[in-house]
C-alpha cells in the first residue's frame, strides 16, 4: 500500500490530486491494472469530475452547502461538524482508476479531486495498485 498527504487550507476545498497520483504510479511501477484510492477520514472524500473550469468545484461546494448547511439546529453531533460527515458520505471515500501505460484512464476533462469538508487539515490518501495478471 502507498500513501500520500494532502494539505488543505479551507473548511471546504476540492483539490486536484492528479500529480500525486502520477507520482505514485511512477514510484510503484504500475503500468497496467487498477489503482484503488481510499480516504481514511470521516469528514473528507474523493471524487472524479471536470478539471477544465474552476467554476465546477465551486458550484459543487455551493450545491453541497445548500443541501447540507454547516449549521442546523436539528444537528445532534457534539463536535459541530455534522455537515462535514454527511458531505463525505455523499462524495464517498474511495474510487477505482483504470491504469494503462502507467497513467490513469480519465476522460479529457476529468481529474481526481480530494474533497475536504472539515479543514484546514493535513490528510492522507491511501492507494493500492493492482497490476493486470501477466499472460502466460
């Protein structure tokens, strides 16, 4: 298993982690197979979405905040970060990437984003490379 850190600077932040993934693929030598990514945090997630227009992550943040506002008198969680837990569950904590030629197979406009919902913090992403079986 491989790991890399992500530094977040805001309570909610979508961080493109494509460069960290490419570096990890170089380190582990995975040329073809799958790469399973996992975020081991209850108030952060991971998603694949558009990387060309910075308004997309901003709009995602806006929509999530409307759906799950930070403050709601009905929340009962004592730490005061209920919204972060809900948003992390909505984005999910893992994704699987197909790897070919040592690079993730993503669409032209796609990138992998680390999703912070309770920052700023130092976070981790765990990665498990799974090579394709060799033909015999």
